[in-house]
C-alpha cells in the first residue's frame, strides 16, 4: 500500500490580517527601500505557521 503525504497550503492573507494573528514578527532584511518581514502565528490546531512579506519604503502598517 502506498502512503500519500498531504501538505496543507497556507492561505495567503493581507499583511494587516497576519499582523493581528502574529505571535512573532521578524525583520529579515531592509535593503534598497524594501523591508522583508517574516510573520509567524499559530493556527487553530496549535501548529506554528509563517509567511513572508515585502513592503516598500513609505508603506504604513498598523499594529
């Protein structure tokens, strides 16, 4: 019998929604008027998830 592995895809949401869910926000780099963020949160099953975002200089995000 063949075992099938199933990967669940993270539903991509706007950065504002992810910030509200965040357990950790990491600035990975800030170069050439761009900031790369990694936002980590826990899903309904208690599993840690993360998603990366790039924002441009002058962008406003609310916490």
